[in-house]
C-alpha cells in the first residue's frame, strides 16, 4: 500500500490505569477500540495489581512519566478522540488537563473512575475537586455511575427525579453531555442510563442481566463511546453503539477467575459476524 492510497486510520487514546487482570482499565479500553475498528493508543497513569477477586496493589506513575507519554503521542500521533479512566491523584489530573489543553484534544470522554467494584479507591478523595476544576470543563462527555455522581454533586440519588437533578448539576460543571449510568441501581428489570445535553433527557434502557461478571463495564462503555466519537459519530449515536457493545459484552460474559469476571470484548463483533 502506498502512502497516497492508504485509507485514513482512526486513532483513539486512553489515559488510564493498567488492570493486570485484563478486564478493566487500559486493557479493556484497547480491546474495545480494536473491536470497533479504531487504532488504540495509551498513556498509563498507574499500574494496579488486580484480578477478578479485587485490587491487590496500586502503583501510580510520576506526573513526569504521564506528561512524557502524552508528549510522545502529541508530537506524532494526533488522536481522533480521547478518554480518561483512573487518574488517581490531583497532581496527575492537573498534568493530564494541561496536556489536553496544550494539544487541543477536545473530543474528550471523562470516565470519573473513583473506586473499583470491590471498593478499592482508584482516585484519592482530595482529587475530586481537581477533577471538577481542571478536567470537567474540558470534557465533551462525562460518564459517572450513580455513586460517582453522588460524590461529584454532594447529593444523595434515589429515583429518576434525583438522577435528572444530579445530571443538571454535573452538566453545570462544564461537560457538554452527561451520561449518568444506571448499572448500580439494582431495582427493576431494566438498566437505565440517562443522557443529558443541557436541554433534553434521553433514557437509554436495556434488560438488566443477572450476573456478577461485570468487572470493567464502565471502562468498556466509555471506551466504546470514545471509539464512536473517533469514527466521527455524534454523541447520541455513539452512546447507542456503546450501549449495544456493553450489553453484548455482559450477556456473553467470560466465565474466568473466581470473583467478578470480565465482560466479553469479542461479543459485539461476534454477533455482527453471526458467530454467537
Ligand atoms: N447488570 C447489567 N445489565 C445490563 N447492563 C448493565 C449491567 N450493569 C451495568 N450495565 C451497563 O454497563 C454500563 C456501565 O455501567 P455501570 O453503572 O456498571 O458503570 P461503572 O459502575 O462505572 O462500571 P465499573 O465498575 O467498571 O467502573 C452502563 O451502560 C450500564 O447500563
Ligand atoms: C485500572 C482500573 N481502572 C478502572 C477500574 C474500574 O472498573 C478498575 N477496576 N481498574
């Protein structure tokens, strides 16, 4: 293939932590990008020793190491969309936000990762304010789950009216779109994610799958969203694909490990190929 007839390669970048178990974090993001036809790049913020049973260790990188990765990418490989996951500390958040501004990366999905499913902290408490002050104003989309939205807003969320109120408050912090995910609301046969653009609320519903194998659902969902945006889709369309991707990945969950197993990143494409 010559340079002139090469079709454009679409690239997405994840700025997140490593999950040694492969179900969440940077590994989930890169697998999801690949499955959706997007070339994946990564800037690592932390290494976690983690498996389906929990998080056994957290080893953040120096801010300098994160900045250097972003400079290497910025100097050579402009991403078509970017997502953030685990950012761990206010220092890393400030570094990442400054680099995003420097390189003008505005197609940005912020997954405000705070705790792992088993309860281990992936963001220091004092870093929440840095997230609000430095990253939310830069973001196109933020994807909090219910506990994260409670921490961002300081309100207790129970019921749809509360979710709408929380989405309004988070929207006022700067993101153009808020997706308040409903995976943590364990009542009812449906899971409802709420999309808010500052004017309208759109409810995305899907059947709740009864499974404990939901490790990395949030990472996978936000990576699928970033992949769609990289491909040039608008947010409402990209959210629909992300929802279908995560639904398939949970339904066809991989039964590996003794604890909360990962989702199946192959499932969405396997279905499209008719290989279920
Ligand atoms: N049991 C389930 N059945 C169907 N969809 C689900 C289920 N659990 C989560 N989802 C979907 O997965 C996506 C991620 O939602 P969730 O609320 O689990 O994110 P999260 O808590 O941030 O994930 P993580 O624990 O990986 O950080 C959402 O689109 C949500 O609707
Ligand atoms: C590294 C990492 N990022 C995010 C999550 C949230 O699922 C996790 N468990 N681990």
